[in-house]
């Protein structure tokens, strides 16, 4: 009898596994959320709904349709960009992509999408690793080189980022590749070149598409950084003509009015942007504007709202290694605005531990030390932040203030003058502090 027992057990086990597979319930497919307010207006939302409803129907009929899963993941990633609801749509897309990759681990498109999602969530090392896996499968695709460029930029590997941007442009020069060139030129201190490349990006895109108008608002911000408010305003207005209610064009116009000291008008623009898209940056900007407009209670409320949004993202990231938006750099700045200097330093250090070579992260840690009156460590980090010879006026002004506090008066004054010459409309608090130091010396 015993000689038959083992085969019988094997058959029973096999039958049980087959039953589990046959009768298992497929993983629920994430649904599309309704848009509200201005985002629900116009034909784009109807087209988006129809396309996603079609994909959802396909997956209800055939839950293992990997092509439909991939297309739905891509649609949800774009919906996250449009609505700002990254916590929901990024998780939904990652669930779908992991389902595809479980069955097709070398699916190039799915790997690229997963890398892109990781970068969106500020999981830069993970994004780099997945993009490297993808490029081994297909080294002739432009998009994957864009991902490698982005990941290397965020990790502070700028020479490698330049190589990846060059490869991307060799394979396919388009909006996405020109925008990478623009960002790298800005990092290396070439504002005219950055403006030229971003202008090429806008011309390579279809007017009205979110990606094109994102490039146009980025072009506007480059003009802002060089003090050309009229050209910046022109870009934001054109973006709104092509894509009404576009939150990032509204916020751009808000910054223009802030520079002109028209604070109530600026506040109105940011309130409209905040009502349209979930983005902590709008609450952060309103914090400054309410203070400038002598409304301290509202400023405090906005500061707390920004911290709340960022802290929720950071908690999600700590609890989920794959997803959740790392937001420690942003939290460091947010805590500076509420004068919680210990918390600001804590989060600046966390971000620095993740990517110690990134110039923006070094600038953040330097500025937190400066605000704490710790001028020597501030000098150490600001020196690293300046290593690409960036001409960003905020960076230059901060570097000038730090140099002055460390007894390097001539160097500090030169940097502050350069910053104010590049952008006379620099952030009011920063510009005022710089002007006071210049007057005192």
C-alpha cells in the first residue's frame, strides 16, 4: 500500500494547486477616479474616460491581458501627472506593471514604465537599476536613455547624465530629449543654452498636450530665473490658451505677480492652481504669499498643510520600499518656514544620505545649517553645491550669504551681486538679506 501512497499524495497536491489556479480570484483592477472642477471640463477628459473604460472592460473579460494592463498603467501614470493624485495613480500603475512583469520579466515597456514611476516617487537608485535592466534588453530606444539621464542627474552623476542625454538625442531628437538637454545646460550654468533647448522642446510637441505645456511652463520658469518677467508671462499665458486651467501655468503667473508685489492677485492664481491639482508646492508658495500680504494665520495654515502632505508621502515611502514619495528635501524647506530647525536638519540629512552627490541636496543641507547659525558646515555643503558652476540665482545668493558669514566678504559680495544681477526679482526674503549684507559692507 505504501508504494502507492506517495504518487497519490503527489496527484492530490497537484489537483489542489490546479484548483487554486483555476478558481482563484484575479487581483482587483484599480479603477479610474472621477475628475472634478476645471479638470473635468473639455474633450480630453471624455476621451481619457472612454479609453480607460475600454481597457477596464478588456481586463474584466480577460484579466491576464498583459497588453491591456500595460496600456492602463501608462494611462494611470499620465492621469497622475494631470491631476497631481500621484499617491493613488502611481500605486495603481505599479500594481499593474508588477502583474505584467511577474509573467513577462523582460517586457521592455513595462520595465521603462516601472523605472519612470520609481523616479517620480524619488526612488532614484531603484529607478536607475530598473532602467539599466531595460537598456540591456533594448539599447536602441530613446526613452530609456532619458530615464538613465534623469536617474543620474538626481544621484548627482552629471557626467554620466550628459552621456545618456547625448545618446537619447542621437536615437530620437524630440520634446523629451531637448528638455533633458535644457536641464543639463541649466545645471552647468548655461541659461541661454537651456532656454534655447527648452524652446526647441516646445516646438517639437503638439500644442495643448500636457507634456508640451509642461515644457512651455518650464521655459517660462527659465525666463523667470533670468529676470525676464515679460517673456515668462508670455509663455504662461500661451500655455493657458492651449490648455485652459493648467495649474502650472497659473502658478507661473502667480510668481510673476509676486515678483511685481501684487500679492492679492498672486494669491488668487495659486488658489486656483491648488484647487485644480494636488501639489504641496502650491501650499508652500501660498505660505510665503500670505506672509508677504500680512496674513500670518493663513500663512501658518498653509505651512502646516504643506508639511502634512509631505509627511504623509514620507510615511508611505518609509513603509513601502517600492513605492511612496520620498519627500525629505522638501520637508527640510517646509520646516524652515515654521522655524522647526531640528526637524529641518533631520530631513535634510536623510536626503543627503540617499544622494550625497546631488547639488540641490547639498544646497538644502547648507541652507539648513546657515539658518541654524552653523556657518562652517554650511560652507562645506554649499561648496559641493557649486561644483557644476550653476548660475541659479537662489543658489548664488545663498552661497554669497554663507561666504560672508564665514569672513569671505569679497567673495560673498560678488556672489550676491551676481545673483541679483541675474534675477532682480529674487525671493524677497533672500534678496533683502543679500542687500542688507551688501549695504553693511
